């Protein structure tokens, strides 16, 4: 499977959406808000945008995606635990 192509303007849209959100947002909703519809390919793009955000976006299985500026300590902990779990599986 090839790596999805993203644009810097898409990352800006992601950050803007998450900066306005009062809680985490799932990939399906973000795909619709950024690209106008939802597919698995667009959800992969959302994941890539988050990974290319330079730490401005965190994610976790319980809350989806969240602006790192507005994340709670619990969301930071969940995101860190998720990363630790992924690293352990490698």
C-alpha cells in the first residue's frame, strides 16, 4: 500500500478544526470536515496529517485526535501509553 499524499494546507485545516473542538475528534469526522467525505484512504491521510503535525496533534484510542494545546493531562497520558504499546509491539 502506498503512502498517502498530503498537503500542508490539509495539515493547517486539521489544526484549525482541532483548535476549535471542545473534545477529541475521530478520523471519520475529520475526513469529512477536511475532504468532504469519508473513506478508509482519507482516514489514512488524517493519520498521516497528525503524524506530520510536529507535535501539534495527539491521538489516542479513547478520544481520537486532539490539539496538543487543548489536551488534558489524561489525554496526554493515554496518547503516551498508546505510543509505548505500539513501540513494544515492534
